[in-house]
């Protein structure tokens, strides 16, 4: 309400607190599981029950142990009970429906055997195929097949050596145009785009601020000391790893809580660096567009307002929002009607809405030029596969309408309609749903540990594939099923789910 003037559209998010009775029962459930775990470990130790987990041989008992035995307690006694809910192998395109290989376990999920039967036409509610471009027919597939025959499947070199194709140059110019930024750079892996580049971006920002002083570039490892990263507590593991590898000081603010972020910004400016009290060289705010486990959308107008007020920098991860949000699929910046120039580093992936692989970073030309020279992912990683590049180019042009059709625009609109319809129906049925009403990631709260496996199995019996998530990926009393909507889903499919 206080910052309502910053928003041009309603911003409705819900995170209903866990009911007290449900929380108590959930803790009791985990307590019972833990007690039985200790009992079974006792029985395994005395050879009453067969021990199937990894253990050290008798002749190695006097060696330094490779791991603490308790570290595997959760895996042995809790995860193993519901292990069949994950890693299910599919044998088709991950579109609106998938085919899945049937498997059975005769030793309570320690090992699996394949029956040879294929379960057909499972409604796919788990893949990040937001716009339905993960398909084996149509213009994208035809274009990728043509490029495969011309360029081959692999480049076998890095961009700085013999792996820079004309297709890579075309892709980067297209991405820059799509985002509305000066320049962009593509990477072969979305996770590495974050984890391997945050350090280089901090260095780049500092070096550019001093006009590429060569001494500063040669001493770049020292530049990171004195930089501060403010990271949302629910940021993806790639952002967390990238921040840790950067060597900068990291401070965490509460998820989407602008009061928490502003307090950290104020403290950073007032108190400066620990011990020396010198001003921080640079302050970088790390946020995501759509949070893939919560289904929430970043409060970007407020984040940008704070960034400008305290003269810091903003790194926006749009892995789940690019293509999936905004009237024309240009992500969370367009969704809020903001200027892309207000975001210093725009990162995203091609693995979701574009049905491909890899990631990108967009921003000022000087920053991207710096990354081309110093980014580890650019210097040491193999280039994007040519047919993958063509898949991205074709799907992106389709979204932009440059293919001469309205297919892309229709898909963006269909995803938005599917999202609102599915969320509304689940709420009407009485389920507790997390996140923003416009987020295509829909967490349905299960809470109790026994429900995690049961929900996944019962859905599969009804030919519906869904991701279930529990501790430690979520807080212990916030286990959930996570639905991912797609433009490829029909109303009949969603009604069936």
C-alpha cells in the first residue's frame, strides 16, 4: 500500500501461514519417521535388517572416515521411502503430454527395475515449457534440423578460439533487441551463466567506473574485496554459488521484503566495511524475476527505486520470467512497464520459455565487452550447439512476431489465461496456493511428509506427472506440489488435473 504509486497494475501475492494444527502434525510426522529411522539403523548395525546403504568395508574401519554416518540418515530413512517420486525417466518430447518408462522396486526404493512398458500420454505439469516450444514438429524443429545438417551437432571449441559461429552473433543481436538493451552475450549453460559470472560483473563494473585503468584490471582479484552483495534469501543455487565464488561480502534480505532490503542498504552506507569503516566500493542487489519454488514475482518497481535512491547496482535473474511474463513475453521488466536501462545486468536462460539450453547476460555494451574478454564461461566453455542456437532464434522471432505470424503472441496470452484459470480453480477447491496470481509456477501446499509421496503416486495413477518437493528443498513444514503451466495445455487438460 505504501508503494502503491510505483505499480501500474495490481500486484497480488498470497503466502498463507501454515495452520497450527497442520504444523504440529507435520512435526509429529517427521518425529515418528526419525524415531523409526534410529530403530532401523540399530537393526542394521546388529545385522537384523539388511544394510543397503553405502558403508565402509571392515578393512577400512581404522582409516579416516570418508563421511559422517549421520549425514546419510535423512537419505536412508526418509528420502528413500518416497524416492520413487523423482527421477522418473521419460521417453518423449517434454511437451504438454509425455511418455514415461514404467519402473518397479522390490526393495522399498533402494533399486528400480524397468518393466519394459511405456505409460503413454501423461499430462506434463512439471516441465518449464512455458510457451510450448519443446516440441518435435513445427517451424522450430524444421529450422533446427536444417542447421543440424549444415553445421553439425557440436562446435568442439570455445567462442574465443574456433567456436564463434555466425549463428552465435545473430543470436546475441536478437537477444539484445528482444530485451531492449545495448548488447548481450550467450552462454552454453544457464546455471554457469550465474555461478561463473557474478565475480566478473563486479570487476567489470569497477573497472569501467575507472575507465579501464590497466592497473585495476591486472589487480582485479583485489577489486572484489570491499564489494557488497545483497541477495534475496530465496535466490536460486546458481546465484548463491556465484555470489560465494565472487569473494565479495554477502548479506541476505528477507524474500521480497523491501523494508529488509532498505535496512541493509542503509546500514551498508552508514557503517561501511567491517573494521575499516571505509565505504563499500560497489553494492550489487541480486533478485529473480519469478521464484521457481514460491511462485512469487519480484517487487521490481520498489527494488529499482531503492537501487536508485542508494546508488547501487541491480542484477536480475529472469530464468523463469523471460517469455512467460509481460504482454509480449519480454519478462518482468515489461510486466511492470519499466525501463530496461534501470536494470544493470539482465540475466536469463533459454531452457524454459524457448525450449532450448543455455543462458544470456544483457546490459551496457562496455560491460558485455568486458565479459567477452574475462568471463570464464566465455574463455573456457564450449560454444552453444548450432541446432540449439537455431531453436532459440526461431522461437524468439516467433514471440516477437518477426516470423510473420501471431503464433508467439497467442502463446504468451494463452499462458497468462491458463495461469489465472488454473490458480482460480485450485483456490475454489479449497487448496492453499502460494505465489502471485500471474505466476506460471503454482505451488500447492501439502505440508505433511506422508502426503509428498502419496500425492505424486496418486497423480501418476491418473496419468498426471507433477513435481513434489519437501525438506530440505523447502522449509520442513512447507512441503508442496509444484505445477508449471504451459501455453500448450488445453482447458480440458487443466480441468482433468
